[in-house]
């Protein structure tokens, strides 16, 4: 979604900085909900199952001795964005006073990088395709992307139950 926000900002739907703020706020909010949810539900069977998966075990074993580093970089590790806040909230001593500023800075850097990348992609696509894009077509594609992502996430959630 962050790259799509960059493409949309390139198309003039909103400014580049508004896109960065929205993406950073959304990413940080997701991190906080996951972190505090994990702290609240740390003994729930689903949380324990998620932490017991092999991918989570490999990731946490690698960064076990440096939880603050993991807190700062998990957003940039593919596939780690939802399991690492659970791990940090349940299995480490990282408290909110440290988690909040570290993840805020990380979210701002991540949002800036991905929105800027999306802007560059938008420029490249505009150069390649010219005026084939219409505002309506772009919004339809964005809507389909959102619906597809939501359907996939709901499917995965239903299967994990």
C-alpha cells in the first residue's frame, strides 16, 4: 500500500508529504496494535502457536541477543512485520517507553523510502504508458488491490482458527 500511495501522490491525488505521513501513521498504528495485543494476549494459544513456527524461531534466534535492533529493523525484513511485534511484546524485556520511539522512527524512514519508491514507479509508468491511465481506472485498481488483500487476510485468519 505504501508504494501505491507514492504512485497516487505522483498522479496528483495528494502531496508526497501527506502520503508519507499517512503511511507512517498507518504502519506505526499497526505495530502498536500488534505489540499491545501481544502483551495482552501473551498466553493465548494462537499467540503461542505463532511464536512456535519455524520461521519465527529462526528470526528470533538470530536477533535474540539484540531485541532493540530487532525493534528498529523488523519493518524492513520481509515477512517479519507481524510476528516480530508479537515476539517483542511477549518474549523480550522491551517496554513501551523504548518500543514507541524506536518504531516511530523506523515507520517514518520506511514510509519515506516506500512512498518515494512509489513516486519513482509512478513516473516510470507514466513515461512508459503515457496517458493510458485515467483517474477512474487507477481508483478501480486500487480498490481491487485493497479488496484482494483483505480477502486473502480473512482467508488466512479463517484457516488459522
